[in-house]
C-alpha cells in the first residue's frame, strides 16, 4: 500500500530541472520519485544528527 505523501515546494536550478526531465524521459520514472530518493540519501548521510533511539551497545 502506498504511503500518504505531503505536498511541499522546492526550488531547483534550471540545469537540475533539465536533467531530471531527461532522466524521466529515458526511464519513465516520475521526477518526484527521484527527488524523494535524493532526500532519502541526504537523510541517511546525516542520520547521526537526527534524534532517535540509542542502540543497546552505545554507552557514554
């Protein structure tokens, strides 16, 4: 089942827009999917800065 999506506005450069459109034309994958994938990559890269549960092996 698809998860609910939240609408938001982002600003990208004309070059980013052109490349995303070209990617969509070649793959038929919606641009929004690529944008969400990019957000996921950034969130994974910076996950240590996000609040969350400590693992059982972490100690001060």
